[in-house]
C-alpha cells in the first residue's frame, strides 16, 4: 500500500498463493510492498530544522500526550495532533495551534519518545515572529509594553515599588540601603502592579519582617524577568530584559535571590545562567519552609478553612518542587488541605504559561472554556472554601474564573503568603 496526501492507494490481486494457501481479495494485500513515506516532508522539515524543534520528528503517534494535555480537555489539541497536521502539509508557523500550547510539560512527562514541546513551541514561535507572520494582537501589545516599560502591564516603571508604601512594615530598597543583604527579593511585575498581586507582595513583606529576614528589593531597577516572553517567541526581548536584570543584580551584594513566582524561578535558575547570570535561587515557599519552626510559632491565629492547592506547572513539573507549598499550608493553624484529582505530577494547567497569560481572547475561538475556568470547577468540586496558589499569574486568573463559573461565595483564591500573613495577625480579605 502506498500512502500519500490523497489517502491510501491499495492494490489487490484477485488471488495470491502464499505458502500453498490461496488468499483471495483484501487479505492478500498485506503481502505486497507497503510504502508509507509518500508525502511531502517540507512542513515537518520547517520545524525540525529549527534549533529546539528537532524532536517533533520523533513522534510515532502513540497518543499518550493527548490524554494529559490541558488544552485538549477544553478543545482539540496535543503534540500528536500537531505532528499529524504538519505531516499533512499544514505549516505550524501559520497555524493558530502555534499559540495555544501553554508549555505546561505534561505531554513531555508521559512521552516515550521525549517529543519536547517546551523547546519546539518557543522555537517555532520565534521563527514565525522573525518571518513576519501574523501573531495574536494581545501578544503583540504585551511585547510592545514590556519593551517600552519593562513590564507586560504597561505600567509606569517609576511606580514599581509603590506597593511597599502600604505594606505596614519597612521594605528596604538596595540603592538606598547601600550594604550587602542576605536576600535580594525579586518581586516581579504582577506583584508590583496588579492590585491582587500587591496584596500578596505586602503579605510576604510582613512575613519577612516578622521573621527578621535581612532582605531588600531592587525597586525601580527591576525589570520583567522575561521567561514568559521567551516562551511566547520573543527571544530577543527576553535577552534584553535579562541583560538589564543581570546588570542590576551585579551592582549589589547578596547571598540568595528569592522570587515570588514560578516563572521567575525558572528564568533565574535555568535561563539566566545561559546569559551569564548565576544565582542561588529560591521560590518564596522554599525559603519560608527553611524557617518553618519559627514561622509556626508566629502563626498564632486560626484560619479555619479547607484549602485545595493548585500546582503551578513551572514550579512543579518543570522544576520538581511539590512539597514546600504543601508543608506551609499544613502548618497554618486550622487549615485542612484537600487535593484535587489532577494534582502533583498530573496537575492541571491554569493556562497562563507559555504566553497564555495574555492569550485568553485569542484562545476563546479554539476552546470551549478557559483552562483557568476548568481548574476552578475542579477546585470547587472538592468542597474546599479556598483555592491556594503561589504564582502571581494565578490569583487574577482564578478570581476571574470564580466569577465566570458562578462560584462566588463558594470559593475564594488566596496566595499562600496571604494565608500565612492572616495566621500571623495580618488583614484577612
């Protein structure tokens, strides 16, 4: 049988004699030469020729990826389907599917051939951008805002540390402190500018102060880390941001870099070393677990509630940290931790990774609901009152999803830092 773009072309003989057995009709075709490579490999070569795109050629259509792909649960997606479409002559660089992947890494976790969409998609997106292809309007605006203002929200960079004025405790700034510190706290764009992100940043500042942590922030010298920008295909802009941050870090002396978000953690741990920036990096939950005994003594108020925890893809599957956030939640007086069915290694994606944070409008035409909506439904089904998170993307995404799915009054969204701060006597929302 020969197989090409026009479908199978089967040749049958009326009769075939095989080892003395007469095989009539369709049975005898299995003994004919079968050619299965009669297709144009050009659209596949277009991707596999890219640095990082090579593994798309390794797919052998087992389909394991589709069952764990969060986008397929609310749409029609998966690496297997992308590979199939490319083999059929569909250019990924012109395909809306290029922008739907959240690079959550669940497909790579189960793939026996290690087809790596976390490398393939950024490489293909970069190629599309460099070739002048159409990219989603929302993404273009984010690139422009980040390039101009140093943050994807398009906020005035001079206001980057304004959130600290209402923290209720001193938040030292490196340029004003003029001495080495133990911890340089990289706050990030969403905790610096988004209203709910600022709530969590103020909570963490109060926790650091209560613990006596010797810390400071960069303030106006801080820029967007750029990891999601890179994953969305703007590698040049990522390198520009990385250069600015590395230069700012080099101005000061500190022992450890503590970050608020999983994407910052991934950037500084895995990507900045390629640009010459090497640091001892901790996500804030990892840092707080180191102080759990003292922290437990400071948490004197009971926070009576059931909490279900969402695993952020870039803290868990990408970087292997599953226990620190859970250890903190279990230590909060009154908190009962309830797991969702999709958790830990098979945790569901919030939809914010890989540039998805800014693509909800674009993806609406290709999915039945947002990934964040689907996740909030799963959280509500546990019976928990609170969805606990530790990623700055998630608090806004999930609070919108709580409203969209009709779960207001049944489920609230709280950063782990906010819950700890509440147990220490801080304000409750």
